[in-house]
């Protein structure tokens, strides 16, 4: 099946099995390895991407459902000013340790801040609840998002 979508700002057209997972299409066909393949069951968030601005787990998102959508991966998002604010804030807060969850956490932060530019702790924790981190205990990630809110004042 031919699937057409916009990926990180460029038009993409691929022939693939529509039930193939989007994470496989992104990693194997598009060489976008910032999208991590973790649990394969939609539980860990390592494969998170934005589809039409909404955070989704690409491991359980069929490629066929991507037809006609706009997809942003960490590779595309890192080209934005908003990414740089989150990156600096995460560095300041020590939000990154092993780094496996980081792309998903960054995109979860972006998805949250698009909807709620001044989230409280509960909203931040809810927004990142679909992303597992085995290193930080989440407090440093929450702190990083709070710093991003302050540093990015006016950008969200």
C-alpha cells in the first residue's frame, strides 16, 4: 500500500504493509534512530513521536494510519527553538542520564507545553506518565520541564 505523509517537514511516500508499525517504518525505512524501539507494546514511550501534534506510541501505531498525517520525530523537533529551550532546561536540571527515554520525554514535554504553557507539577507528571525512565526517578525530568517553562516564556 502506498502511504503518503509529511515527516519532519518533508513529503514522504512509501510502499509498505499498512499494519507494519510506524516505529519500524521510521527506523528501518527512514533511518530515524532517535525513535527508540523499547517494549513494542505501547507501554514505555521510547518510540514516542508527534502525529498531527499529538504524542503517540509509534510501536502500536500502524503505518497505514499515518497516511495524510504530519509526523514529527526527535530528529525534526531538534531543529526548532522550542527544542533548544527544552534541551537546555533538561541539561540544567540533570534530566538525562542513560538517554534512552530522553527523545520520548522531550516530545512529551513539547506536547504538554503546546496545550498548557504553564503546567503545574500534576499536569507535568500526567504528561510524562506514558514514558518510562529507569534512571532519574522522574523528579529531575519534572524539574527540567519546569525550567523550560520559565526559560521559554513567550515561546509556548
